[in-house]
């Protein structure tokens, strides 16, 4: 067996539409493979209409959902504390400004630099959260 890829999934508790709209409206990502049920139970999120999904949103509060029964989790546990997303960009400042213009509130922005294994690195990073508190960052990943 060989793992082909990984699709991180955010377990959304609370207002599923608000969280989905954050990723689609504010970050400019595209919903893919969206369930057609009222509110939906799962939406795959891609960078555009033709790319493969990069992560999924799972509606943990969906009325017919057996998630809690199958996993043993409770609704009171925070999935946001166990989830993080990194959004990579080639043009950090332009993307950062576009996200600001779209209403994304950044907690902190900095340049990280140093040395690792004898190689110097430096990249921009800005931290933010989605409406349910999922940790996110924007990075240019430059070296």
C-alpha cells in the first residue's frame, strides 16, 4: 500500500455556511464536490475550479451524522484546536493585501529567518483564524 495524498478535513461545529463562506468569499477558494443536502455534510475546497481539492469541510453538526457515535468525541471538544492550515503563495504582499481587503483579520505578520542544516532561510508568514478558531497562516515559503 502507498499513500497517494492527504486531504486535511476541518470538523465544523456551529454555523457551517459561515465557515464555508470564509474560505470561499474571503480567501477566494473554490468549493468542489459539495453535497446537495440542506446545509450539506461535506464540501471539498480547492484553489480554483479546475484544481484538485486541498482540504475538506465536514459538517459535524449535520442532523443525520453518526460522527460522534463512531469516534467517541463530544460536541464540546474543539476540533479547531487540533487543526491547522497553511496557505502558500508566490506573491506574499499582494495576497496578504487581497485577503485584508476581503475582510480576513490577521493576528500577526512577520519574517521568519534563520539557519537549518547549514542553509539560510527567510520567509514571510501571517497568522489568522477562521470563524470557528481554526489556526491558519499565509506563507511565501521563500528560502
